[in-house]
């Protein structure tokens, strides 16, 4: 995924119910160039997380509607125009009005799993495509 101001992200897509429920839980950090895309989602929570994340809600054409930094233990309620949610590093320079583009050969690749957290069991191999 690319955007203005040189933004380039490897993006894991949470396609299954299990991937959506797990999200970034268990990760101890999120690399600056990695994000999680939740298609057809409008709200998220950070209960059980260990670090803050940047949450951007996107319209159907991947235009950023709003951007928030969520600390662990918070809930972001749905927004009417939103169709997707992008979770990324809080250091990402993403702003309302930015348009993100999907790039890549065929749009599919295998992404290595996120770093496992302590006490969360075995790390599961990520099977979601990179967008």
C-alpha cells in the first residue's frame, strides 16, 4: 500500500473471522512499515494490547476519513462513511483526506508472522496476502 509523503506499507489483510478477532493481539511491537487492514470493519478496540496503535478509518476507495492514536484498553466506535480500518504504527504520517493505493505484483505475497508476545501461546504463521 502506498500513499502521500512517501508512505509505503506492507499490509496484512484480516480476511477470516479468526484473523479479525486476533488482530494485533499478542504482538509486542508493530514495525513502522507493517500494517493490518480490516476490510468491511468500522470500529476496533485495543483491549489486551501492549502498545498504542494508529487507527485510520477508510472509505470504499481507501481515502482516509479520520486518524486516531489508540492506547491499550480503548474502543473506537463505528463511523458511518467508513468501510475499512487500517491499524499501523503510531509514527506513521497519515492524515484525513490522504488516499492510499494498492500496489504490487498481483497484490499477493506471504507475510511473515508478527513477533509473538509473552504468554500468548505459539506464534501462528500469517497466511493473509500483502496488499
